[in-house]
C-alpha cells in the first residue's frame, strides 16, 4: 500500500459515510476492516466526524447525517480540485448542478457537492490541512485472491 500526501487534480482523494448513528457505523466498519477511529471534531460540535485509520494513517471517515441530507446512510466520494468555487461554476457550465455551494470545513479544506447531468452526486475537495486519504492502494501492490 502507498502513503499519500495529496493527489493530482481530478483524482478521487477521500470517502466518508453520513450515518444516523455514526458510533454504530464505526463499530461495524472497525470490526469489518480493522479500522480504528478518532473523532477530530471540536468538543462543542453538534455532530461527529470519526476518522478511520489503518496502520495509523487516515483512510476514510464516518460522520453524522447532516440536516437536509437523505434519511438513509450514504457514502460520499471526493475528487481533488484546485478550487472548489471554480469547479462548481464549471459543473453548471457543463450542464450539471451545484447541490451545496462551496464552503470551508474548518481549516481542513473547502468542499462543494455537485451533480452530473443525470443527477449523480459527488463532492469536490480543495485541500488545506486535510490532504485526503493517507493510505491507498497503488498499482503493483494489488494482489489477486483466488
């Protein structure tokens, strides 16, 4: 597996899941994948954002469901961009839509939630302090299981 500290523009760099019960979800994924979790939200935050780690490196997250989000759990995929605002504008020019306008996530980065022409939602990530998954599969390290 390869360690990362950033991604090329246009490459998926992070995943997280929004859950009605993030602690129960973290327990499930921890047992399933061997992930250990660390809550990095400020103590006075109304929600949870539990960073999943494998071998001490960030790989994903489990968070509280946000107001207005679908009532069922959902996985979110983030694509690395230079500028979330510029990418949101380009999405509408290309016939897509902006579901959530770009906003700052503390000092971690800037996010926007977009949708393609057919309505498939995805997130874009303009990194600041959080550079995406730190541990990823890299070509040449994959093994085939029989």
